[in-house]
C-alpha cells in the first residue's frame, strides 16, 4: 500500500506501482489522506483509494499541533482496521506525515513494511517509519549513514523511483507538443514543480530577451503562479517563449526534447531529469524556507557532475543568463554533464523497490 502527502510523493509511488503490476497476481491499493490531493491522480491511474485522517508533525509551536494529535490517533485506528480488513502481504510507504499511522498499524498487525526516503537526508516521517520498517530504501548511498547504527542493516540504496515513461520518452513528440519543429534551436526548460517557484519565475523577465536569441524557452510557471506568465512584445520572444501553468502527461517528452533544465531541486524533479539524461541548473529552496533537503539534493547532483548549483538568495537574472550561456559555449563541459547524468539515471529505482516489496511479501505476489 502506498500513501503520500503531496504530489511530489505521488508520482514516484505510481512508478513503483507500475513495476508491481508486471507481477500477474499482484493486487495494489492506495492509502492516502482523506483531505489530500492524491485521490484524483491515484484513481485516474486505476487504483482503489482509501482515505484516512492525517495530522502533520510540526517541529514548531502551532495550535494546529494540538488538533492534529487527534487526527494522527484517528489515522492510526482507521489504518489499523483497514489493514486488518484488507490483509495485505506487505505495506509500502513513500513517506509524508500520512504514512506514519499505517506503518505503525502494520507493525502491530505483523505486516512487513517497506519504506522509502526520496531526499538526501531522512525527514521526520521517514525517521519515525524506520522504527516500524523491515526495509528502508534510500535515494542516495550516503543517506545510509544518517540512520542510527542499529537500523543500517535494514537500509538499501535504490535511488528515487521514476515512471518508465521518462526512460523511453520521445524528443520528437515533445517538440511536436511544444510546436517547435525546428530542431536546430535547442529547448531550454524552466520549471519549478507542479505548483511553481516564484523566485525562478521572477528571474525570467530579466533573462528572456537574451535567452530567446539562442533558445526556445519553455516555462512551466506552476498552477499557483499563472500571474507570472510573461506577455512579451519582442517578436523573437513571442515566437520562442512558450509558457505553461503545468505540463502533466507530456512531461517525459518535453524533458526528452530539452537541452538543459533550470529548476528547483525537489527529489522528484531532479531524478526525472536524471532518467531523461538532462543536465541541470539547480536553484534550491534555501534552508529556512525548507528543512534544507533541496540544498542537499542539489549539492549531491553537483558533486556527481550532473548539475550547476546557484545559491538561491544570490541568484540574479544576469547570473542565471551568464551561467546558461557559458555552458552553451563550453561543449566539453556540457557533454561531460550529459554523460554523468545518464549514468546516474540508469539505475532503474522503481524495479529495485518493486523487487524488494515482492521479496518482503513472501513471494506470493498478492501484496497491496
């Protein structure tokens, strides 16, 4: 059973489900927040969805902490009775606060638990789930050291699961979707995730005239930031600037068509780029605005030679443009980054995780 807190957890979970469905007798159901956004996406993927109450673990003072204690307790009992009814062979957790009650309910019912952490350092939910888990999957080899010594024997490096479409996407289809048939002009893809990144969006007006001289600029603003879509007057920008609030089904093909990606460094986004074999310029959400996981993710990819990291607070339109143009002029560096990212993205995490789930299920291939 898979459950997650936000869209960034949903698609990696679906990647694992995609692999599990290759086992003919495998039955998969999904547990998620009854108030979450995942129900529609999950049901569109053809999976039964069961909603439970969910409370958030906050490490700061908030009156919501008091209310959420009751939601967490209610979530535990809902998960307990649901699992007892469904009798799954194994429970798979992709993280997020909604996953904690099912993991502990499964442990009480002696149902094997496999959990996965997508970020470089384990979040609070994963550290709690690790106490109930039989197998702890991590996206980075170095993350093993972040767990207490007594748990490290359970930790397995798998990478972050990505849907198979990103490994086999078509650049030709991507260009057709973008309505840019001229393959002589490279595609620069600017994205900040499904909800967008206002900081990255704010950089684009100061870059766009210069970037469009060399690139077709595809700009995913995010569904919450459609007010940041530019209204260009420059004829070349009108032709080459292609804004979208959100790209969903076509995302693998758009990535395949891209020469370079400018992005935040959420784990889902960067591993999709790795699967597509695309070098990146990463502008991570800084610590203070998050727990620092994006900075850690970005530095890992930079260390592997697959990305250039720009420090969030100090990035300007000029520095971003300069970084893009320097890379465009340095063919050797770009080719090295492209080769490095292809190697990193070739590890097929979803297959590894699915195999571990099947193994923990006892091999009867009827896990949920």
